[in-house]
């Protein structure tokens, strides 16, 4: 049976309930939204997001953000759909995940009706029902009305992707041929680093942000060129990681900061883009350019061996992130990733195309 057939069968079980503990047998199913799809992926022998034993909605969102789309035009029956909360609670609801049962139907301008399978407290567990999806003028998903009797539309980024026959591994969000599963253990820590990513970086088949998410699967990544200006109180807590600021040592961005939002002392913003586009993001977001800056103290060249490094003080996003949080496991994962990349393109091809780069290595 495919995913929709399995969900249809579970929806017809005589006993259904909404619980944080997930279980299904011939007579009953009990789960929350993420638990439903943990059961489904396990049933289909598909690796759970980031190889977590009990991934939550935030982890499904972070996975779909890397491998999927945010366009209504590519949303199909059988696609998994998810959104997340920016600030995660220490326990409980982190967002929502569901599966599309039918193709989107246009209700009115930029508003679509879709039939979905999910599990909610209001419906007391698994149910098949209709919800509304909202888009902007470009057809990008920007919000949802989860229950028909709600008046307010929840505004948030939404991503979706198929789960069966995907070219991507759900354990690491990389193409199967580049799978990095088993090389790093996912951390339960919440980091104080938020990644502002240029949309073109997300579209790349192999994004180093996927490596960051393998290690820190709850990290917040925002995709845009223009970002909403935060309130003054929030800006007081923010620091931009960017050249030109005070030099700081590795590990300055502490972990375990988002679990208790009220005690958040600092939020560090890291831009994921080419140098030219990073500067454009600063130009388009004056409030971001005005933030205090932190610059890393470098002791070696970037190990991003398959991309041209513009200068000796330039690091990739994943290297900057690893240094900021002081995580050697992420650095090791990136080094292994580079070795695998070079093996795939071949040593001779690597030498021919990269020997002139300042960070070229023939090891």
C-alpha cells in the first residue's frame, strides 16, 4: 500500500485518539501530528527525519525546507506539508505536519482548499478533512487556516515534498548518492544562531545548511532577501555574525538559549549567501546592517574545497556556524562531506578545476 492507502486504513480504525505517545494496531491508533507520520514512515521503511527516534513537526519542516518546495503549483496528492514555530517551547507543540489527500482547489484569489490527513486534538486524533492554504501573488505558500471555524489565518512559511520515491534521504536531507547518515549524532540543544538564507542557496541541490540541520535539526532558517524588522526589544538582543565586527573566539554563540525565550540574552544572525548577495541583503535590510557585529578569529583557511574562496578570511556557512557554537562534531562532518565530494568528482577533475584556489588541498 502507498502512503495515502495506509492513512485511509488508519482513519477507518474503530478507535482513534490524540496522544503524545504513538501507537497503532488492528483496532486503534493514538498519536499527535508528528507521531502519525513517524508511524507512517516507519511502516513504509523510510528513514525518519535526521534519524531521530521521535521527530517533531519542527523536524519535518526543517527537512521539507531543504528537499521540497514552497509553491502551490508543485503541491500534489501524497505530499507531506509542514510549518514550524520560530521560538520552540520546551515541550509540546512545535508546528504542524500533514499529508495532502487531493489536489488544491482554488476557492478565491490566492486561497485554496485541500483535503488532508493529519492528527489534531480538536478532531481527537487522525482525521481526513479540508483546510485552507493561502499564497502570495507569486504562488508561494504563506499561511493556512487549519480549522474551518477559525477566523484568523496563521501566517508562516510552509514547505512540502513527496515522501515516496524521493531522490533525497530523509535522514540527512541530501541526495541518496551523497547520503551522510551515520556520521554525526543529532543534538537536542537549541542554538542561539538563526540563519538568514538567500533563496537561491536553498535551491542548490547540495546545501551545507543540510549539514547544520543534521547536527542541530531544530535550527531556525529563514529564506528571503528582505526580512521583517523586529521590535526594538528584540533588536537589542541580536548580533550579526559578519566581517567588520569585534573579533570573538570560537564557541561564543552559546547553546540552549531558545528553550526559555524570556531568558534569551543574545540571538546571533548568520547570513547564508554568496559574498555579493550577502552584501545585497544588508543593503535591502538597513536594520540588519545596523546591528552590532561579531567576527570570528580565524586560524586556518576554509575547508570548502569544492567552492572558490574569495579571501583567506572567508568561511562557509557551516564552518562559521560550527565555530560560533564551538561544535567540533559539525566540523568533522563537513570535512567528511568534502572528502566525499572530491571522491565523487574524481581526484584528477578536482586537481584540474581547483588547483588555483587559495584553499586547494592535495591531501
